[in-house]
């Protein structure tokens, strides 16, 4: 009688382990994937914020340098060899808009927008890609201690394009 009870339990532990491991591993991979998604969201938001700040302070930099700063973290980066700050981010995802940048005006604004970024899941079972929302940051123009040449100043004149402003 004892022998028959032991035979009916054969394989039960393996089945329980398979069910528990499936649920546990699914939860673990879900948490890891959500963490990657949250990191990507924060990195894109930070790239837009830092790019808008760079564009507002350094209007003399051309838009290509601002885009390289946003995508690669370096305004002098070589796109052929540089690695983007967020995998899959390209220069075509970035739009820059300058409003009223004619010297230092109170209405001057630099706006950076990152659009159409495709997030790629690490696990192919979840799906292939997810289009992230647009990230937009707008910052008023700043001099950061520099006065453009076309603005009159009490400091001694220095060669253009910019002159330092010291108190």
C-alpha cells in the first residue's frame, strides 16, 4: 500500500517547479524590462533637457553641434564612430527650434524635441518595438556671462563672436 502511494507522487515536484519557475521568471524578466524602459524614458527626457540648455546658452553653436550633443553627448562627435547616449537614438529623432534669438531678448527660447523614438524590447516574446512619447523641453535664452557682439555693453570690446561679461 505504501509503495502505491509513492508511485502516484512521482513527477509532482517537477511539475510544481515548472509552474513556479515559469511564474517567477516571467515576473523577473518583466521587472527587468520595465526597468530598462524606465531608464530609457529618463535618459531621453534628460537628453532633451540637456540639449535645450546647451542650445540656449550656446546659440553661436550650429544646430548640427546641438544635435550631436543631444544624441552622442559631445558636440564634436563623429557619427560614424560615436555611440549614442540611448541605443537607437539618431539625429533624425531630434528637432531644434530657436524663437526670437536676436541678441538677448526676454522672449528668446530654445526648444528641443525628441520624437519617433522606437524602444526595442530585449525579450522578443513581449513585442518588437514601442514608440515612445515625444520629449520636449523649452528653455529661455541665456547669456551665461557672455554678451553677443550685436548687444551694446559697458565691458571693453573683444573680438567677435562673443565677449565675456565680468562684474
